[in-house]
């Protein structure tokens, strides 16, 4: 049993055959899907898809790329959206200084808004961070001092030191198909050492298809390929990894478990 803890079922490459995508994933042993939003205009569709399927859940949030277009988004809008039964996470949010598609100060402010809502609701923050380790960590540390909140670093590709620090703050880490890439040796070394009770798996589909599917549009079914690779890295049976990552998903996303 595996759960794809981060996929974009409304994106081009998946939405055209959404039912087929989900059926193929279920046939591959994927038993749950967290459908992630990146802008406010997606929230209704993401939630509607989750409402149609008992094994699909939704998140509501603003990706850092979209921050400039949502600079005036307040806590109220996020809080209202989290009331839906199938909304179990806040995000994805965070910082992206690689593309710098939005002003960095606006990204940071929105990131903090998501954290405030996570603290108020108990729903985990789903964090995107790229080329922004120092500021991501600074904000997490500052906000943790105000009061603890659950959080997940999705599609982890950061340094081992960043990994150690976020684990020290109580966060969990989700691994995507990037770990299977030949040039991902440093990431592989980190993944081998993540505590068993803090690791999740994801696809980030339709992006980042793992080996042996590179070059294709990624699908939630490929969670199984990433899981097999991660299990081999850690020297454990894939069944053990599946049990651990599924348990970790429900321990983090407690609203899904309820």
C-alpha cells in the first residue's frame, strides 16, 4: 500500500484522462492521492475531484510562483477553504529563488500566512523550497518559536544539513522521482538516512517522472517506482517502506485519517 502524497490531478497531462490516471495508479498499488493546489483559481476544482473519490484528498494554497498574483490573500480565505471535509493540507507554499517568478518579500509574507493558518487549523503546511534554504529555515525557526505547527518539505532536493535542521524542527520529508536520477547521488545519501517515521513518497505528477519513465508525463502510478528505489536505497523490502510511508501520511495528515 502506497500513497502519492503530492500530485496535481488538475494539470495538463493528467486532467484529460483523470479517471484513467487514478485507475492505473490503483492497479499499481496506490491507495491514496493528495491533490495539490497552487493558485486560488484551482481550489474549487481540486476540492471537487477529492469530493468525487474516497481515496483522493485536497490541499489549498498558493505556490511561490503565484505569490505576486495573490499578494493580498489573507488568512480568512485560506481558513474558509480548509473547512471542507476533504481539505487536509495547506499549500503548496514556500519559497522559490531559482525562477524568482514572484517578489521574494511577497513569497515570504504568503509563506508566513500559510503557516499561521496551519497553526490555527492543525493542518500541515506543504512546503516548496528551491534555492532558498536559508530563508526557508529562518522563517520556519521564527514561526516555530511563536507556536508549533505540522509541516512537510515536499519533493526534497535540499542539502543534508537542511534536512537535519528541518527534521530537528519536527518536519517530515517527502521524496519524489528525482531520487532515481543518475545525478542525484547526494540526495540518495540523504534519503537513506531519513528516520523511518518521517519519510513520505510522492510523484509531483505530471512532473519529474522517475526512472524508467523519464521523458514521459509523470503519473501517480509511478509512486511505486520511486518507492521501490527508495526501499532499495534503505535496504528494506518495499512492503515495509509502503507501510511506513502510509502510516506517516496519516499521522501527519490527521484529518485524512479521521
